[in-house]
C-alpha cells in the first residue's frame, strides 16, 4: 500500500510527464524572438509600402527591431521569392499582393516560387480599388470618351510592373472595351507617375492611395474606379462599370505571409498582432484617408482567397493574352 507522500510524488511525476508531451502550440509563441523584416515587393511610396510601415511602426514596442525592406522587380517576384526561400521562423515576412500571390502564377511561364505552396498565410490586410487617372491633356473626360479615343489613335497605359493589378486592370479594360492600348511597365508606380505627368504615357490604373492625392491637387484627371461600388474615399468618382464598361471589376488587395513551414503558434501570434494594429483608431483613420479598407481575417480565409483569385485572374490573363513585358 502506497503512502500519501508516495502517491503525491507519483501524481506529480505523471503530471510533469503529461505536460511535457503537450504540443508546442499549447504554449504562447515567443514572437518576436529576433529582429523582424517585412519585405515589400515594390519600391517605397505605394500602398504595400504604406501598410508595411504602419505594421513596423506599431510593432516596434514588441521588443525587437522591425524593418521594411523594399525588394522590387519582376512584378514583385524577386522579393516574394526571397521570402519563400527564407527560414520559417517568423523573422522574414512578405507584404504580398494580388500580383505576387494570384496574377503572376498565370502571367509568367516560369515562376521562381509556387504562390500557394511556398508560403504560410498569416492575414489579409486591406483592399483598395484602382483609380483610372489620365494626363490632363488627354481629350477625354469620361470612360466612353476614352474608349472612343483609344479606337482612333494609339494610347499607352503605365503600370508598376507586369502582373500587378495595375497592369491587369488595363488588360481587362482592353478586353471589355475592344481596344489595344500599349502596356508600359515600370519598376514601381513612383517611376511611372513622372512619365504620366509629363505626357509620355496617357494613363495608369493606379492604387487609390497613390493616385487620389494627385487628383485632388488637380495634377491628374480621374475617370473611374475599378471596384464594383464607388469608393467612400472618392464618392464622386463613378465606377468604370457604371461609366461605360459593364462587368468591369478589379480590386487590389494586400496580405501578410511568411515562408512555408512556419510553426502554427507563430503564425497565429502574428495574425493576432496584425488584427490589433489594424483595429487601432489612428491606423483606421490613416487607411480611410488613403482609400484602403482594412479587413484582417484568419490564415485559412487568406488561403481560400488566394486560391479563388489565382483561378479568377488566370482566366483574365488567358482571355487578354497578357504577357510579361
């Protein structure tokens, strides 16, 4: 017969054994345990860069340095591939876009990464319509006039790179309007805007946060937004669909991802930090003024979105015949 101390000793040992066998996900994630880098696949100044810097700023109190690393090129593929090949420890993340994690899979014959298999989805961040803006000298004041002009004479539209939503918005416009405007890719919208202002290209389907200030200042003319509904940030600007191209819809979205194989506890820990930051009143106010609609969600919801968007844009790429330039 065991004595009470003996039974207590065995019970304590058994509890310790059970506790030691619990999965790691039962313990809080120790993140960040080292400096964190958020890779942005486009140059500074656009919506992806803005979102990354907001996260970095609000995460600065978590005990580790958080930096933003702009790695543009190949429609975002260079920066995304860098993250896909990084250790999955939560120290290297990518600000993914509809281009890097949906469109490019169909646009490029050879991709350096698989947009669905080579990443750990963390959280959706925000979405925004693109804004069709034209040089002030373009003799068109609405979408119908622009289509008529494009049928009479050659026009060129710029983009922040092949495969971006800015590029595919133009290709979708070509397809639905029955025109063939020339695509001119740049290494980021910051390089395209000077050529647009100077008249070397006629237009761009730019992200709302980048384009709207230039419209408000009178430097560019806005003809329509690419979303299905008007944007609260610019309610007086019609959608391209209602302005003359029924069925036109193209929205830019942004998300946070890590390399494939990231531990579930770290994945969920970062997801929680994303939700916390996007719920902050000053962050919500900042994004609203830029026309960005924050909508954080679960990692599984982000994966479902990437799968559906990959299929959607594959059809657009095929129908338009779009190719990397």
